[in-house]
C-alpha cells in the first residue's frame, strides 16, 4: 500500500510541478501567484492526508478503521478538500476555463462520495463516528 501511495504522489506531484514550471508566467499577477501557492500547499496537505489515512484509503467506501489523527482531527475529508485546492489553484494560475469546469464537476462528485463514506462509517462505528463528525468540518 505504501508503494501505491508513493507512486500516486509522484505522478500527481510531477504533473503539478511540470504544469507550474512550464506555465508560470514571468509577469504573473497576484492572483496567479496566489493560485500557484494554493496548488502547492494543497498538494503538500493532500499528500499528508493520503499518508495519514494509510491502509484505510480505498477506491470503494469501506470501513477499515476510523482515522481521527493528524489532519483528520479537524477535517473529515482532507483528501477531497486539498484535492479541490489543487484544482482551484491551477485554475487561478492558468485561468483556463477547463480547470474551472473540472472543479465544478469534481466538487459535487466528492461531496457525494463523502456522503457515501459517512454512511458506511456511521453504520460501522455508530456513536464513535457521531462524536467525530460533531467535532470536525466536512
């Protein structure tokens, strides 16, 4: 599982890095600089969240364990939150409407998936999940 996390991180990081490197304008506006910063910080925190989730990361919604440490102590779905930050940051940097469209498609999909995952976790961890949900955002 660690190899898969590392491989995915390298792929996404390389793609993001190449995008920033090749497309960063020499006369960047404040908005573009903010977008680049948002994308980079989003990627770093997305990576941290992936590693903190560990073996609980799956493609399908499964309840292996309730992860409540690290970023998960404040945000129930940091992978979705910071993944969205990456996309929003790239949109602000590049200004291409395709990135806005990607953002507008991905966010509702992530919200839907988060609801499915919440239902699975609620069924498995009942009161423990209710308490966790009450003390965290999204």
